[in-house]
C-alpha cells in the first residue's frame, strides 16, 4: 500500500510539473508572438522612397 501511495504522489507531482512547463512554454510563445506582431506593426509605418541613394564616395576607376 505504501508503494501505491508513493506512486500516486509522484504521479501527481509529475502532472503538476508538466502543467507548469506547458504554462511556461505558452507564456514564451505568447511573448514571441507579441514581439513579432509589434515588429510587423512598426514595419508598416516605415516609408521607403523610390529615389536612389547617393553614394558617399565616388567609385575609383
């Protein structure tokens, strides 16, 4: 009977640990998605002109 109770305790502990790890992964995934979304929104505001950029130095022949 003692071994069965130890097994039940260990099983419950493993379930709690797995749930905590899932929660942590979900939090990381959510933070990553929020950063990607913010980067996408920031990139939409950028304006790129069609003008060619002038080079600072003339090319050597």
